[in-house]
């Protein structure tokens, strides 16, 4: 026979399914990551502009990743025991937790506009909080020791009547606070 032979590949259906799923997942990721699809852009008033979009600091993922590494080392050390299977189960749960954290990272919006402070979380369920700039009474920052070293922390906004909410894992919270106070 000349040319290519038509050999049946038993894995071809699986390969096509994987390609199909990969394309669907990439479209969902692309949809979630597009800036113009952010909820804040759907709620801006006529003369309102986004001043700052505050994404989480990379440390948001680290406790889960470090936990995964510890469990992997324990699993490797106990490869011939039943403990190895337990470690694999824990690793699967931590992988799920990491995926859920990524969903939180992608779907949480912490935004400063020229008129308000805005917080939105949730993929299917949506919770929003906002304070108008002129209603904010105090802005406080909180940083752990690790946060001070790696330059991240929380910013809490308190408005009239004791209403408050936090922006979490903010990069350079002191600079963000200073910039926000100077723009008022």
C-alpha cells in the first residue's frame, strides 16, 4: 500500500472529547477574564469612571498551594502504604479548593470609582456592596506580618451608620488608601 494507512485509533474518541472539552473550558475562561464583562461596567452611572480595579495579591493562592506541596511530599514518602491513598484523596480535595479559589479570584470585583467604592463576589449567586465616596467616614488597613513583607493586606471602608466592608488581599494597601484619600 502506498500513502497513509487508515488505522483505527481506539483513543480517537477520547482525544476528540478532550479537544472539545478543552475548547469549551477555554471559552468559559476567556469569558470570565474579559474586562468589559465585569459587573461594575454594567452599573456605572453616566459620569462615573473606574479609577482602580484591585485584583487579589498572588498570596491568595499560596496557603492552598503550600498545603498541596506538603501533602505531595508526604505521599511520596509513604508511597507503599495505605497513607499514600489518603494523601491522594487529600490532594484531590486541595485541587478542588484551588479551583474554587481561582473562581473566587476571577469573579470578585474590588473597584474604586470616582464616585463610589464597589465590591462584588459570586459566579452564580451575586453579592454586591457599595459606598458612595462622600458617605465614607473611615478607611483602615490591616496587614499581617507576611502581608507587610509581601506588601498586601485588607482595606476596610466604614460609612455612615456603621456600614462597612473589606477589600481583601489588596496589593500595596497603604498606597491604595493614600491614593483614594487624595482623589476625594
